[in-house]
C-alpha cells in the first residue's frame, strides 16, 4: 500500500516543498554570481586568462541552468496556489521569493553582458607565465553565445515553459547533467502522488470517524431511551404494588367488618335464647 519515499540528492523529504527548493536555488545562484562578480574585474587586467574565463563561463552556465529550473518551480508553485485556495496563506512567501528571484535574474543578465563585452584576452606571447592548471583550458573553444541564448530564453514571456529542462546553450564539457533535473522532476511527481494518497487516507479516516460518531450518537440515544423505559417500568411496578396493597387493605377491612357483624349476631342470638329459656 505504501510507496517508497523519494529522496533527491541534498534534500530531505520534509524539505521538498517549492518554498525550500526556490530558496535553496536562490542561495546557489547568489553564490555563483558572487564568485563571478568578485573575479570579473580580473578580466580587465593582466591577470585574465583562458582558465579564468572558462571558470567564469562555467559559473554563468550553472547560474542560467539554476534559473531555468527555478522558473519551473515557481510556475508549478503558482499553479498550485491558483488551484488550491487553502494555500493562500503562503502567497506572501511566494511573492517575496519570486521578487528576489527576478532581482537575481536581472543581476545575472548584467554580469553576463559584462563578461560578453570584456576586452580580448592577451596573446600567447604575453601569457607565458600562466600556470599549468590554467593551461588545461587553452585547448577548449570558448563559446559566448550561451549568454545570448540564455538571455533570449529569459526575455521570452509568452513562450510555453518546459519545466526543469536544461538549456541547450550549456557546453558539453561543463553543462549541468539532465539526470539531476529529471530526478527532481520525478521526485516532485512522486511527492504529488504521495500527497494524493495521504489525502485519500485522510478522507477514509474522516469517513470512518464520521460513521463511528454516528454509531456512538445512536448508542447514546438508545441508552437514554433504555434508561427512560426503565424508569417508566419501575414507576409502573411501583404503581401496581401500591394498588395491590390498597386492595389487600380493603379486603382486610371488609373481613374485619364481616367478622365483627357475625360475632355481634352470634352474641345477640345467644342472649336472645337465654331470655327465652
């Protein structure tokens, strides 16, 4: 009867709510943007390198991937609020998180635009002292079209949102895999199924309680009727007993009277006979 509870990575079962998911994604988006903004200034000086550009590019890709996922969460959350009047008390939290999310989206666009408009990287002759770790990125092709693609996706308000889909602009080597997003999507579907099962169970329990309550009320009524009938029976028995006592008393009174008359007549007869003799 009970299904296995789904547990996505880094989330507990009691945290799998839209409010928790959106807040967690906002936290990650802010962290990625903070790192990008902190290192953005190095793109304008001699410290710029392909390794730094690739790292910042990877951060921005993660940001726009999280933005796409969070858009899906917000759309689903808003749909639930519209369908369920009982959730209106969380509208303040929804509006607050949605406003914060929109601010972070605008911030991400500004950072992406600044990275796009950065000056060209120094030539290989001026960058001989680059570290070995940074040289790993020298063979990678840096594609900045992902920024424009992400911005065009975010600016299109009338499009049909495909929830939790990874944008196509993510590069193959650094993109956020589809597995985590699909896992979250399946997890949300599982949670909805479990919530529906819980609602059905509560409905069954409510029905059972209602039936039991009706039975208890009927039992209470029967007990009251039985007590009332018992009182009436006792009253009838007492009435019959009192009546019998009265009849017995009357019979004794008549017997005493008849006996007295008989004795009187007998004495009178004996007295009369004596007089005759």
